[in-house]
């Protein structure tokens, strides 16, 4: 990448941050506000222990966000970026991760039953002692991560 291209990317990122709203809300699909942040983005935010059932997080930048012990059952994370996020004992039952960037993400002791990972990037990630029964992995890039202690009788569409 040329220096001029890098400078342009930096200018665009600064402009994007300046145009971002002062407060960010997480809403469910019915429009109910579940959580409000004073930051203009969700990257590096702690959502530890929060009830975010049915949250609409489509396309959100959730890099390095802490979800530990949160309830995101039924949440829609389609196209979201969760690289480096912390997911310890999180309820993601029936969550939608379609085309999400989950590269390097560690799911530890999570409930992933009936979650939809179709088209997601799970490369370099970990699924440790998580329940993935009924989860859909069709078209998912699973790379070669450790899949230890998984509780699943069936994985739908495992590639």
C-alpha cells in the first residue's frame, strides 16, 4: 500500500469517527433499546453480563468487545466483525452469525445451540466446551482450530 493510499484511509477513518453519533444504542428487532453507550462505536466495549436477547447487531464493529456471561440468544449478528471479542459462558442460542467475521474468536463454555454460522469466517478460532447441537455451519470457513469438548450430536452442514 502506498503512503498516499494509507493517508487517505486514515483521513476517511477520522472523518467516519467524527460523523458517528455521540451515543450508540443496541436495539432489538422491535426497536426496544437494550443498552446505550456514550461511545460512537461498540469496539472494545464491555457488555459483560447484559441481557441482549434478540439484539440487532447486524454489520456492527464489535472487535475486542467483552460479551462474557451475556445473553445474546436470538441476536442477529449478520455481517458483524467480532475479531478478538471475548465470549466466555455466553448464551448465543439461535443467534445469527451469517457472513460474520469471527476469525480468531474463542467461544468458551458457550451455548451455541441452533445458531446459524452460514458463510461466517471462524478461521483461527476456538470452540471449547461449547454446545453446538443443531448449529448450521454451511459454507463456514472453519480453518483448523481446536474443537475440544464440544457438546453436539449433529452439526448441520459442516464443511
